[in-house]
C-alpha cells in the first residue's frame, strides 16, 4: 500500500536517492572548485597586469606604440618626457613623424622595419616638442593582423642624448688639440726608445729640412 511503501521503501529507490544526493553534493563541490579556481586565476591575472603596468610606468626607457598612420596610441612616462611632454596623455594622438630631426631618417627606419619586421638600436636623431635636439636608439617591431596587414609599430626608445653629447665633446676636444699640434710655431715631436720619430708636427719637419711630417716619421 501507499503507507507501507513510505514505511518500508524499496531498496532500489533508497539507492537511487543516495545516488542523486551524492551527485548533487558532488556537483556543488565541483562548481565551488571551478569558481574558486576561476577567482584565483582572475586575481593572479589582475596581479600580473598590475606588475606589468608598474614595469611599464617605471621603465627608464620609453615604451610606445603607433598606429598605421604613425600616431601614438600608447606611451609610458619616460617616452613622453623624451618627447618633451609632462604626461603620457599629452603625447597620445600626436604624430611620431614630427619628433624626427630628419624625415629621411624616419623613412629609412620604416623601410627597414617593413623589410625585416624588426630593428635593433636604430640611431634616431630627434627633437622635442620644445625644439630641443635629442638622440635616441630605437628597438622596434612591426604589428600586423592575421592577414599580414600593417597595423602599426611598437618598440622601446632609449635616450642616448648625454652619450652622444659626450662623444661630440671628445671629438671636438681632439680636433682642438690636433689643430694646436699641427699649427704650432714650435717644433713638437716624439721618439721611441730607439730614437725613431713616431710623432712630428709640420714646424718640426720643416726645422729638420723636410716638407711634411710623413717624411720624418720612422727615421732616427
């Protein structure tokens, strides 16, 4: 009867009930596990994004991307300051072409990028928005879609202005000393341990009866 079935349920029914309960509990545990794992992944991803953003913002090198028209779509603070801006937001939308000192250099840069897909330490004399002359090295690569269509350029900009200025000063200093040596009214010379001339200026050569320093170098 109905009442007897309640008091004495079929063992198969009991097994099915336990199975159903086990499935429900198992599904709940699995769902919670997936949810926890997803949350953990989201937290780790967010943490990773924050770490990359810190690296991006604090890098001493400029990091940038331009679109297919050569306009900045993102740039970090170092890159913006190299261009003469106080914040990255001021540089967004500006044309990268305007910051090259010589347009021909920009054309050569893009040409090499199109051919090789990437360039390393490309020397790029530039100018700030204020007009101040600068020097940079660009390590950049092409951005393309799945069909190979050109989308823009991404890369790293290293400010080498101080290094280049120092190199110019050294060259200018060397030239000054050479001019003093060449045009001195006094004879200047150097000989090695064997008494052979290794360095002679024009005045010294003439004193020794020669027309040029080259005629004296190597003689005793």
